């Protein structure tokens, strides 16, 4: 069985940057992604703080630039989910959901985050529960209508702007008196006549029917209900840490995991409070350089 120098799990900014650097260093690598390459870039309406990009760029377009750069070095993300890994002597055995296994000298895990589980009680026609989602990408294939977005942070407002730009009617509902999103995002959302903001709303349950979604809750001490065709939950994310297997995320800059030689963690998986593409890319670069040094040392 062929032994790779490095396997990278996750094709977001961290994983793609790590793959690019390792390919530039001449190593034999493989990168796996269970969904589309790009990670949370694919959710972002507008990115303005990525160095080297003049003005602003959509997350989709920035992801395309990442992918194009990878391809120029002969790297093509493989569509598969890494389900497990074990350390076997000096190598890792990596297992994927298609029943394959791979050997690698180093392993970089950059699986990012996933939405928090919904705490909303669901009632009514459960077969219509597809109208409620935490995956913004689901809206790509849906004809614009009316959507409620639950959450008051950056993601909620960025989603609202993106959907309104595509012709959706949007209601943003959140618990506090004021949104937590960046001021610039709130101001941009308010520029859209089809976006309404509903503060001080405590959600209790959601009811489905063939007519759409009813979101019931409490506002200023009174029961209330909001109606829409769809509900998008943007109430926070947690690490996609299944592959960490109980290991603590590293504190070192290069993402080196203590006690497991050759294992590195990069990106949002280890930096929950700093989910920025530029930080994830830097993480991926640091992990790749450390992994490269480790590989060369083991070859001596």
C-alpha cells in the first residue's frame, strides 16, 4: 500500500492552505472533503478582510481561487468522509466511508465546525421538517420565498443579506434587545426593504404544515408566533471534533498534538472564537510547515 507523506482532512481554508504548502514542498499528499471544497467560505456573502483581495469577494469566489491554486499544483480534493484513524507504528492508518484505508506519515485534521443541535421542539407535520435547517447551502436550490432566520450574530445577518440579495423575504429573530452582529452587517441588512428585524424573541417550538413554518415563542412576556415558508437556524457552531478522539486541541502555533507524533490540528476546529478565513489559512500554513519538518526528520 502506498504511504502518503501527509493526509489532510477537510478542504476549508486551513486544509487547502496546508495542502498547497505541502505540495509546494514536494510531498506526496491527499486531501479529503466529505462535502464541497471551501468549508464555511461557501456560506459567506462577502469577505473584506482577506489580504491580497482588492475590495470584497464572495465566499464562493474565494473558495474557487483556493481550489484553482490547488489544481495548479496537481492537488484535487477527494470527495470522501474520513471516519477514523489509528496510529500504527510510525504511520497513521486512515479510514474513509467508502471502505478504503490509507497509510500516511502525518495527519492534519482541519474538519472545522458544525451547527449546534437545535433545541426547538417540533410539532405538526414532521414530514415537512425539511423546511427547518441549519445548513445555509440548502437554499441554493430553493426558489426564493419567505424565510425566518433565528439568531442575532454575524452569520445570521450575513445569511440574511445573501438571501435578500437573491430575492428572499427575510425575518431575523433573536433573544437580545440588540443584535450581536458587527455594526456594518446590521447597517447593510437594514438597507434591504425585504429584511425585518425582530428582537427580544424567546423561541419555544416550531410547528410544520403544508403551508410552511410557524415559530412560536415569547416576546415581552406575551405569547407570539411568526410565519414563513422556511426556518434557518443560525444560533452558533461547535467543533467538528469526532476525529480528535478525546485529544485536547493544541495550544501551539503549529497545531502539533502532544503525545501523538505526526498529528496536527488546524483551523476553526481549534479556534472556535476566531472563525476567520485568514486565521484558518495561517493555521494551515503553520501545520503544513511543521508537518514537513517532521517528515524530513523521519527520513534521515
